[in-house]
């Protein structure tokens, strides 16, 4: 598979060492080996271009000893990153919820202020109506009382 150039029919480009990126293998069998791989290669996707060329020979013995430790750490770091992303998303969701609740509370507060203003205006109107009604009722009551008192005095 290590030819000097390779034409990828599916990706419609020609690969050579000049266009490729230097990469390092992190699998147990070839841990630490360097190779040139297509610049369009994506680890997460099925590689569209399969061109690669080994740069190193056999992996050293130390690489086989270290590989499980390094891979375990990488796995741990990926898990920690995933957990941190989940916590960040959860915090973001909580923040959005809190902002929405704050908006609702402000709307309710404003509505309560409007209702309070309306109630105060009604109270002023009722007080005025009470004063006016008593202002008219007291002279009438006093007049009726005087007329009734005079009629009572005359009948005795």
C-alpha cells in the first residue's frame, strides 16, 4: 500500500507524500508509529482516501509497554471531556431556564403593579363617592330630623 502516488477515484484527488499529513498511530499494534496519510482522511468517518505511507519501521518495545497506559489516559481524558461538556450543557440549560423564569417574574411584577394602580384609582373614586354621598345624605338626614322634631313638638 505504500506507493509514491495514489489516485482516489471516490474522492477525485491524487495523493502523494507532499499533499499528506504526518500522523501517529495510537492503536496497540502499531503504537507510536508515524505515517503519512491523506489530508482528507477523517478518523471518525470511513476514510475516503486510503493512501498512507509508513515513515517509521517497527515500533520499539517501549511503545508496546506504554501504549496501554497512554490509551487508558486518553480514554479517561475523553470521558472527562464528555462529562464536562454534559455539565456545561446542563448549566447552560439551567441558565436559560432561570432567564426565562426571571422574564416571567418581571412580567408578573409589572402586571401586579398595573393592578395595584387600578385598585388605587378605584379606591380614590369610592372615597370620593362616599364623601359626596355623605355630603348629600347628612344635610337631608339633618333636615328630616329637624322636620320630624318640629312635628313631634307640635303634636305634644
